[in-house]
C-alpha cells in the first residue's frame, strides 16, 4: 500500500505556483483497509476517502471504461492490482498526469515535465476523447496559464470530439461551472480562443461566437472586430481583479451586435435591446446564477446610456436610476458602471490611448446617485398625504433637483 500526491498539486509545485489542495492516489489498497486506518468514505462513483487528520482526498487507483455518451457515461474499476501508471494514463493532460512519492521523487511516465518546460497542453492518451468536459477544462487551463499552447494533435482530437457531438452532451451546470472558473483566471480571453479554435464555442455559446467578424466604428473601436473587442474587455476586467458578476456582464454586454441587421453595421442601432434578450436566452440555457444574470441584462441594456452620461439631463439620469433599481440596489448599479468602464477601456492594443484615458462617467453617475439617494422620500410623501397619486412624481422631481445641484458642483 503506497500513496502519491497527484495532478494539479504536482504540476503547480513544479511551476513554482502556490498549492492549496492536494489530491492523493493510493495503490495496492482496498476500501476495507482504508476504513480500518480511519479514513472516511466520501466518493459516490468510486472509492474516495478523507484523511482522518488532514481531510485531504485519497482515491484508490482506478481504471475506467466508456459506456455511454457524455461525461457521466463511465464505469470505474478499482483493485489492489491497479498500478499508478494505470491510474495516471486515464488523466487528461500530461502535465496533470504526474505523481510525487513520499520521498519527493516524481513519477512521470507520460513526460509531463517535458511539456511543462515547453509550455504545451498535450493529451495523455486517446481516452481524452471520451470526456467532453476535458475540452472545457483545457480551455480554462489556457486562461490560467496563458503562455501555454495546445499541441496540434490535441487540438485535432478536440475538433473531432466537437464534430462527433460530444460537446452537445454537456449539461448546462457543468458548462457554466467551467466558464465561470475560466472567467476568474488571469487571462480569460485564452479560454475563448481555445474554444473557438476547436469549434466548441459555436456549440455552447453561439451568441458569443457570432461576434467575430462583426465590424464596429473604427473611430471608437480601433480593433474594429466585435469579438476581438469583447476579449479585450474581459481581459481588462481580469486585470482589475473584478468579481465574477462584472466579468460575465463584460463578456456578454455586446451580444446584440452579432444579431443586428447587417445594413446597420458598423453602427448597430438598437443592439442594446437585442443584446438584453440574447443575454436572457444565454442565462436561461446555462442556468446562470441570478446575480450574474441580472447584472448582465442591465449592462447589455444600459452600457450605451452610461457612455453618454455626461450628455444626459438630470431627469434622464434619475429615470436611469429608477429603471436600474439603483435606489434599492446601489451596489449592483456600481458594478454595472464597472462593467461599462471595462467596455470603454477594452479597445485597441495594450498601449492604445483609449485603454488609459479617463472615464469620468462612473464617478459622475455615482455622485448623482448619492445625491438622489440623499433625498428623504418619506418627507416628500408626507406633503402629499391627501394626494397619494402624486407621491411618485414628487419624489422623482425632488431627486432630479438634487442631481441638478450635485452635478453643478465641481
């Protein structure tokens, strides 16, 4: 009976990155032996145990056999005769198929260290093609390790999986889980580049895939291509360490540009309303959490108004606050402004002036919101106790006056 640290912990140690979780594989043991040693069983599909003191996961070495489409269609086999190499060969990438023994030595039967040095994502075996989640995982790894590239043979295998319909078997919750994790990595654009390259993006997010090749006004968008713009936007959001809700809103804020009639290109008149409907469609299909959905819908609808904030009258600004429920949820409105700022800065190349110019719209609207929220609606309402139907209009007017006064201040 021997145990090894496996997978991501070994990879990250070799890369000099911090390791927070360690998974272990146990070779030569039975479930009964693990229980006798005080390990607590937690696995449903195959034997996984928690260490009685460290609570780290220890899984018995196993093999697997594909029995049905999708990523649930596997039968697992464990026994004391299953070797470490048998277990490692079923893993996705060579850089994840290494193990570290108790004495610190690295077991690397599939040359993962070579691929680490060469910065290559390469599949371990053809068994990679049996699990479509691995396409999403590799794309997510590309966002985490942006200097890695996908080996040509692995990319070809991923394309064949997409063509075979394997990606269509993915359940929405798992797609969202991997996409949301990738959005929180160092360079999210790399995830979508890999998904596009193998054809998977068109299957799981066709609304986003449709943006590449769609032109925008070059005076405002030196990168011109809408898909390129979206990638710049989400990478800027990542560089600012913004939360998932803002990053997702930044990702989908321009979906409408891929669905506007071509005769409106590159202006895309009305893309905000079209985009809001597409965001709703995406969120329903992928079962996106409500917080992400609500912010994304608002950003798709309002980012154009935010960009024009300095030109809006006080009455229009207060109406914007009301439409966005900003008086009850000011934090969400502030997040929408952050997503809109990412939109403004995600333009041109890294050194382009548009990426570094001031964005006064956000502090301008926040100052206006503070002034409008300072109005005591109860006091205003008390003046109209005998004419309650006039209360909403009176409160609105008081807030408009407060915004006018605040925005006249330097």
